[in-house]
């Protein structure tokens, strides 16, 4: 079997809460392999007609499997980092607070800090768990794979470069990766047409309709206008000397997280609860992610469902920081409700909730957030 080696330089744009066995921050290859597999599924899903059984067979054959039922075995993809350094960041810079109409103490509204809101767990009001500093030097990531699989692996790495995050609270923008090498396109290359070359976006009804791919993230969603549900958050926009519109980023990564936190509070709290907890039916906000503080579902006290809306802090070639919001839609898994008396919400209901999130983001001031370029 002919093998090919791909070489990338990786660093972080935001603090990364990667953990080793002692829960200490450390560069490790397993999170990168998991990230690669995640985006590889998005790349390969159209090739198998979104059949998760066929995709699992291909994935186990390429990335390995502990069992024998799916024809797995040893991984044909090997990753190696140039170092396994320990992260030593133990303090975050001060960040903006936000008004949250549902957070009160003694009957009074209490502002919510960006870091705690987006990073609760690794981040508390008392401090943070150790993290890898975004100022740490880039490391080299070497990847070996069968030559025939190199094109799909490279496409997955391109998606990881644009949208990839790793570690705790990574869907909220922590552990945002910056990847270069092997002709990887930077943030400047992200647009509808280039995205479609790596993966095939799908409309919400196709993504959520019961079938082989409905309950796992397998594609970028489409908004009502038929364009990918991918937004960029920026600092300002202006016309340059050539009368061309130019979007300017932020000077610091923390400023991006502040904007993303405000947007998340906005699109979540637009969904009001009709009653108090415990809830006997799924309300709109439960569709976004679970659990919801003080609003648990009957019989599901410890259940978790990750958000489908993903945040990323990206950096352009000039060192400016931008935010990316991406929606990879899928239905709430029916198995999630197996141990409760709560029934899964209708697919049309779930689609309507996400359409409302899309509409919220599309209606924000164009001086703050816009969709990525068409081409």
C-alpha cells in the first residue's frame, strides 16, 4: 500500500482546554485524530448517499476499530506532533460582561461574563483550568495515510482549518485552531464556492428528515435563500482605495469571543419557556442544546446534547481575528428520550426552531455580522 505524508503547522487562536489523564493541558494527537474523523465524515457522507452504516465501514477501515464487526483493525492514518508540550496558561484576560435577562441573584439581574458563559466548567468565577496559550509557538503535525485517501483527508483538514476547534467547550470557540501547510486555504479563501468543493451543504429538511443521516452532523446546513448557514463576525467594514468593500477583524481573540457570547445569548433567549421545570415536553430552546439551566426535561436530569451551532475564532494573514458561526444540522436523536416520558419533538418543529436562529443571525446589523462571500 502506497502511503503519502502530509505536513501541517498548527497553533491556537484561543486558549485550548485539552486534557491528559491528569486533566492538565497538553498537546496530544488523539484530539486531532478525532477532529480529522469528524470532518472526514462530512466530506465522505455524500459518496455513500448519507448511509451511516456504509460510512462506518469506510471509517473503520481507514481509521481503525477496536471491534471486528465492521471490518476495522489497525488505523491506516498515523499522526505525529513535533512536541507534546504542556499548557501553562492559568489566567484569562478580562472580558466584557453581558446583560442576560434570566440570570438573577436576590431578585436582581446579574451581568454574565464572556469567559464563564462560553466556557463554564473549565472556566469559573474563581479562575480557569490550565490551558494551552494561543501565544504558544506553532507545532508541526505530520500525517501519513494511504495515497488513495489523501484527497479526502486533505479536504477534511481544509474544513478543520476553517472551522476546527478542539478540547473542552470547543463548540463555543475555545481551542480554535489555526492550520497552515499543504496548500491549505486561509480565512480569505472561505466562500460558498470553495466550501462546496470540500463538502455538499444540504437544506434543513434533507438533513433532519428521518432516514440514514438524520441524527448525526453530516453536512453544512443551508439557509432559506439556498446559501450555506455560515456567518462571519467582524469589527468594521469600509471601502478601500479601489472602492472595494473590505472587512476588518479584531486586534484580540477575546474581542471575538465577546461578540459571539452576545450573539449566543440573543439567539437562545429569543425562545421563551411556556412553563417552569421540570418540563414534560420539549420546548424550543431545548432543541438548540441540552441541558438548559433551570429548565430540565422530566426524566432527563443528566442527559446531554451538544449544540449544532458551532463557534470559531479565525485569524487572517494579517493577524486580524474574526468570528465564524456554523450550523451543521441534525435531528434530536430518538434514543435521547428513551429513558424519559418526554416525546421527541416533530421534525417540522425542529426545523422551524433552526430557521428562526438563521433568521435572527441574518437580521443582525450588517456592520457586525454577515454571511461568508459567495465566491
